[in-house]
């Protein structure tokens, strides 16, 4: 199944670029080389219908009537006329759907609608694409070992968010993290950045 999907999506390997030594950088830190995985330039969200609510409309809808907001979010999430893939992506999806594995099974597709507070875990080798109609935050990692690269992830997020280190919670100042503190680190990081 993986090879069929990779071929149909015209995928290519991304270079590993996470936290490599920078020119003039801190030589005392070891380079952390992570695999950035595979990518395809095809999109499932090539055409967004003009009737699709804007981010402002979604926020207003959620503030005015949460039940209606949730119903509308589910409706547009399942209505293929609201958000459509490019022609190339649609052809690839059809090619994948018609492919058979050695066990005579076809690759499976799933659609999910995230609600605030939801966590989605995507298994290795599973292609995915997301669309956020509302402002959102995503934290993603193919592998994030606390002791190996936890501090790099935290520092990277702080740099990208242009956070100054004033009043930085102590847990975010660590050079390494022990297994089991992830929830506390992520909670402090999100509260500090937001």
C-alpha cells in the first residue's frame, strides 16, 4: 500500500534539516538530524467554495451558537462540494482507491473533524493533510525524544513565535527533559506562547 500511495502522489523525500549546525552557531551542541519524511505537492484543498465561511464567520458562529457551529463544521467537512482536491490529486486518489495490495485490499481513507482539545495521532507511513478554517495551533513531530531533542523543539517554537525569554517558565529553560514531563512542558509552552 505505501509504495502505491507514494507513487500516485508523486512524493519525494525531504531533506533532514532539523537543528543542524548553523554557520557561526554554537559548536558545543550536537547536531540533531531528524527525518523530515516524505511530501507531495498535491492538495486536497485546491478549490474552496465561495460559500465556505471565512475564519471570521466561523468565530462569530461559534460565539453566537455553539451547537449550530458544530453542525455547520460537520456539514462542510463532509460536503465534497465545499472543499475539493486538485485534478491531479483527484486522479491520484482514484488511482490509490483502485489499487490492490498483495492481500487484495485497497488503501483506506479517513476524514476527521477536529474539535477544540482533540488530539490526532497519525501512524507512521500514513499520508495526511489538514485544513484549519479557524486559527489553530498544531504541534507535530515524527519523533521527539525528550532527552535527545526536546529542548531543540521548545527553543525552535519559542524562536518562531518571537518570544523573549523574560518570565520564561523554568521548565522551558531546560537543556534536556526526562521522559514523562511532556504534558507539563507542552502546557507551559502553549500558555507562554499564546
